[in-house]
C-alpha cells in the first residue's frame, strides 16, 4: 500500500504509527458514505419534527427527536473524522440490533407485531448500510484487542 492511499492510526500511548491498524482511503470513504447516508436520512426525517413540533410533542417523542437530531449532527462530524467517530456508528448498530432482537423478533415469532413496531423495524433495517461500512477487523483490534487505558 502506498502512503497516500492509507491513513495510519497512531498509538495514543506512544505517538508511533501502528502498521497493523491502517485503513485505506477507500475504506474511510466508505465510512463517510455511511455517515452521510445516516446523517442525511435523520436530517430529512427528524430535523423538521424538532423545528416545527418540538413544543407539542409528548415527552418521550421529544426526547427521541432531540436524541436523533444530535446523532445526525455527530454523523456529519463523522464525514470529517470517520475513524474518530466510529463509536457513534457502533452505538447505532448496537441499539438497533438490541431492539430487533429483544422487541421485534419475539413479536414476529408471536405474529403480533403492531403497525408502530413495523415502522420501527423498517427504519432499523437501514442499519445494514452502517454494518457494511464499519471496518470490523479494525474495530475488533482497536476496541477488543487493544489494552484499555490505565485506571491510575
């Protein structure tokens, strides 16, 4: 790999490059696509709700609208810093997978999924785009295999 086609992630403890944690420009641009897809989708759906209806929303719907608006802003930040914002993609995947497994699948098995839950399930299905753009090998090395920060 040539130096101009990769970005080297530095080891924060030593400031030295770690050769085994490189992401290609193509891979980072794929991540940027995921951030853009996610950020634009939320901006189109949730920003108007927040701007037009914020005061009239029930409390939890207002919380969800604010949370998802904040997530879209963080997704746009991921366009500039795709690797640094990777945890926000992981959060997006985690909550959707947990919701599908804990809520949707049991209702699907019981054949009693209501219309509101079907809408959420449909929206959660778009997580496949995020799943596809996350560099899983890098993520495993960075978050599961790398020693944690010191407690003292």
